[in-house]
C-alpha cells in the first residue's frame, strides 16, 4: 500500500472505495491529527474495518461518508 494521496486534475481528492487506509493516512487525507481520527472513530462518526486485535483501517468509502457528513454539518 503506497502513501500516495491521489487527486484528479481539479485538485479533488480521489479515494479508492476498497482501499484500506491507516489512521495516519486517514488523518492526512482529512487534514486532522491521528488523535482526532481516533476520536471520530470512537464516537462512531467515522467507520472502520477491524483487521485483528487492535489493528484498524478505514476504507475509502468510509472516509468519503465522513467528509460528506462533515460538509452537511458545516452548511447547517
């Protein structure tokens, strides 16, 4: 898994639905700290995939859903 953050020609973030991102990668994508990502996950605002034990990853579709929910909250 590369650490590359892909953007389209307009600078828009491109997330692969089935790719799994680490907490650090997710924090970078969302411009949050890893602690804020953990807090969002624990508050059930950000979905995750538990691999085994404490190993957690975030799928692209979960990150996109979090971004969309945050966008709606910002408008309200």
